[in-house]
C-alpha cells in the first residue's frame, strides 16, 4: 500500500511543476512586450513631422518605434510673422 502512494505523489508533483513552469514561461514572454513610443513637439505646435521621409503627423505627435536603428527626423513649419524670419 505504501508503494502506490509515492508514484502518485511524484505524478502530482510533476503536474504542479509543469503548470508552474508554464506560468513562469508565459510571464517571461509577456515581460518582453514593451511598446516604445517617441513624442515630438515644436514651438509653435503644428509643424509637419517626417520620420525616414514618411509623414507621421503634426506636432505634438507620438509614434511607436523600434529600439534599434537610425531615424531621420524632419520638421516642416510654415513661416509666420513675428518669428524673426526675413522675407525677401
């Protein structure tokens, strides 16, 4: 009778450990899901924003980005009076 209890406990422990391992693995995968964003602003607001020659909106704008790589960021704003720009 005592011999049948040990295999049953081992089977139960393997099941519990398997569930625990699956839970830890799932948490590890979820931890890697980080959304990275960049916010670009200007003064005055409303300038067109281009990332790598693609228009992404007007300032202030928040866009997702990948962690690696280089980005070409350009802002295009209309000239307004009082900015100190010379008109020809």
